[in-house]
């Protein structure tokens, strides 16, 4: 198991878990791009959004709902925040385990790519 996010999900890398349930976990990004920068990941290894089958699409809703909850607990819900899923090389995905970035705590640029 050489996937870093699988290792975090398995509790093999000391990481503060901010939210967890049977399907997803959330923790802080090691290299934050804003005052609040969390990662929401499925426990199960799915390499990217492109690998998610149609029957599994409810997982994204589940991740977004965890993000919504975390945005409230991190105090960024009212001002606003950004959820990002990078997919594949050209999408800027570096860690090949599906994840959602929750970024907030400052006014973000309008630039997306
Ligand atoms: P990507 O570019 O794949 O969408 O984002 C991967 C994110 O994972 C990056 O923002 C990077 O800082 C973060 N990251 C990479 N390795 C680790 C790690 O070991 N622990 C944590 N907490 N974040 C990581
Ligand atoms: Zn993994």
C-alpha cells in the first residue's frame, strides 16, 4: 500500500482527522494554499474522479456534504469557500487518490486554471 492517502485513512500516518464516517475522512492539507485548506477523501482507494463509476456518484455528494459541515466548523461557511477536485495530469492532480479540496479563510482569486 504505497498510496499516502490510503495510509492516512488506515491510520498509519499520524494525522489529525477533522471529520470521519464510514465512507470518508477529512484532514488538513500539508501545504495549505489558504488559512483553511482541508482534504476530503473516500476511505476506499479510487484513483481519480475519472475512475468513479456512475453507480458511485453519490460518493461525491457525500464528500460535498462533509465539506459543507467542515466549512461550518472551520468558520468559513458564511464568507464562502471553494471546493475543488483536480482530475488527472492536466487537471493538476498530484496524489492519485480521489480527494476534494476545501479552501477558504481569505478572498480567493477568480482564476481557475
Ligand atoms: P492534488 O494536486 O493531487 O489535487 O492535491 C494533493 C494535495 O495533497 C496537495 O495539496 C498536497 O499538499 C497534499 N498532500 C500531499 N501529501 C500529503 C500528506 O502526506 N499529508 C497531507 N495532509 N496532505 C498531503
Ligand atoms: Zn489510496
